[in-house]
C-alpha cells in the first residue's frame, strides 16, 4: 500500500496518526485536556502560571521521606511567573489505567493551582469525586 494511511488534519496539515497514542503522547494529551477543562471552569485561573512536565523529579540535596513527589509548585517572584511542574513517570506509576492517569493528571494540576491561587478545588473544575478511580 502506498500513500498516507489517513487524511491530513485540516488544522495542522499533518496526517492524523492511526492507532493508540504513545505513552508520552497520551500523557501530554492528558495535560492539555486538564488545562482546557480548568480554563473552561475558571477562564482566568491559568493567567500568569506556566505549567510544565518533567519526566522525573530532580531533587537538590538528599532524598527525604518515602514518597516520590507527583508535582511541584513555585510561587511567582520578581521577573518570574508562577510555575506548576508535574512529573510524568511518578504519575504513570501511580495510575493503573489510562482513564485513571487522565483523572490523576487533572487532579494534580487542580490541587497545585488551588495552592498557588487560593481558589477552591470546585472553582477550578475539581468537583469530581477524587476517590473514584475506576
């Protein structure tokens, strides 16, 4: 068979991939969807906040405790915006399914955003049952 397996995406011009997304693609999709859901629930919640992804946490100094962090939040300072960093591999290891990973990514971003902005979890679209995993 010759030629593309799917028609090009009308927005990007690139072919639409067939099959399941890769692990990294799915994780990035989870982050993008979580941010879109938060923006729909509270349009100005992400203003002035940078959300990033790192594969694993890079901790300075010695490791303390027996828990691996799932995310980190950095308050804004002079010349620097507030930042939320979520850690891909620890979140993936905690989830037992793709659906659970999607909800865990959303929950993690909402919790960090709530801490940074002082808004309630419900205002940020976090009104789902946090204990319902699958």
